[in-house]
C-alpha cells in the first residue's frame, strides 16, 4: 500500500490558484517550483480538482526521476 503523509494537505482555491500561477510563470527557483508541484499533487481539500490525492511514494517517483 502506498504511504500517505501524516500531515494532510488541504489547499483553498486561492492557494491552489497561486501555486498554479507560480508554476505557469516559471520564473521562480527550481526548489520553489518543485514544492508547489508537490503541494498540488498532495492536495486533499474538498475543492481539489482530482478525486484522491497522490500517495507520497507516487509523487516522489514522478518528480525525482
């Protein structure tokens, strides 16, 4: 079973919009962009655009290839 974080991430619409804008702009340090991507993938909020957040192991696998 993929591991889930002990600290669930629940983003508001505003937070999600800010992170998506940061990624779309692409003019931020790589570490900051990676962190934004991680938060978006881990989002478990009610307004999250996907049904279930990604497990930590899948996020790590995809972002650190």
